[in-house]
C-alpha cells in the first residue's frame, strides 16, 4: 500500500462503469517491485479492493504464485486494451504491445465490475495528488 503524508491512498477506478477496481492500490514502478509483483501472496493477503499497478508492463506471469488473478492491460491513456480473467498460477499471459501498464486485481473483479475493452480506468497515485484518465 502506498500512502501519502496526508494518508491518501492510491486507487484504480473504472470511470466508464463507475466501479472501484482497487481502493488499496500498490504501485510497482521499479525493477525490484515489478520483479516481485504478487509472488508469494495468498488469497488472505490479496483480497477484493486490493490491486497492483505495474508500470511499465506489457505482459505478466503467475509463476511462483498460489492464487488466480484478473489482469487488466491499459494503454498509455489508461484505456483497457486486453483482459485476462482468473489467470491461474504458473501461467504466462499474452504480451500486448499496445499496453503500457497492467493492473492486477483479485480473480472475479473484472466480472464483478463489468470491466470491458475500451473502458477508461482512472489511476490515482497518492504521491501525485491527481487522478489520470483521458475521458
């Protein structure tokens, strides 16, 4: 979890569907945090409302993971360009060259929120103080 001095959290919100994807969003934007990802996370540790935004990223794997995850691929303007529902452990998701970042959320989040291709995802980084979404 990334928290600013004011206690504000990073989050991901589907602006198109008016649905929260992650209100407790960690940001993996260094070599180490991208490499570590969700390796070792259990279903008790990665629950509804949590997420990991990997920056930059065009594809993911679930090697060394024990839980399935939903994967939302985002373009440079945070538009959904590809979805992977319930990617099981020890799998490789496809690489999408039109993706710039990837949002990992607990399995069934895509279905529960109705997230679809073309949706605009607002990413709010607590450190920046402003949300990013092109719509």
